[in-house]
């Protein structure tokens, strides 16, 4: 039987959730960064359905290069954060919970990959795709929200 704390870190509650209280306008910086990130996605063609199809058909290195560079950047960043014990800009500790392998990650990854290949969208660029006028992606967004709700509904009954 797993302990509650072993399962708890998998919840939607952020383990690094800040306890500082800020004014609402304080969150505008995240909106600006999100908009800029969306623009970068559009300009780099990361949200292009055709680029995503090229990736899944192994016809182009473009998306693999972007994903690979993101993985390497994340690995280096996490290493530096852990090694130098870096804190947030507000001085709060950053903790990265250890992850245990679970065969459900393989099933989830396969389902995610199939959905990505079929729809040409993963959760990251959904809003950027909608912002560019690809309104058919709204169906994907609604499906993602529904899938998240279904998981939340059955979460207690699923093996973790």
C-alpha cells in the first residue's frame, strides 16, 4: 500500500506553490510571457499541423530539433538549480520531487502521442493555434479539458 505522500506529489497541487500573496496585476507578467511564448511558437512553426505531421512521419528533423533542444536546456537548468540550490526571485526554495517509474506513464505517453499525431496539437500550443485562427482546434481543447475531468473523476480508482 502506498503512502498518501507518495501519491500526493502527483496531484495537480504544485509542490513549489508560493505562499506569498500578490495583487492581481502581479500576474500580468505571466500573461505577457505566455503571449511572447505563443509568438515564438508561431514563428518557429511549432504549432503547424504540417510540421507535426512531418515529425510523426519521420520526414523532417525540425520538430525533433526543437524538442531535443528544449530537453537539453531543461536538463542543464535542473542540474544548475539542484547543484547551486537556486531559489525563486522571492527567495523561496525550489524543490524537485523525485519521480518513480510507473507503467502507466507508458500508456499515458502512448495515448498522448496518438492524440498529438491525430489532432496535430499538444496542450502547450493549443491557445496559440486558436489565436492564429485555427478554430478547429477548439474541439481538441474541449476534448483535453474533458479528458482531464475524466481523469480527475476516476483518479482515486486508478492504480498509481
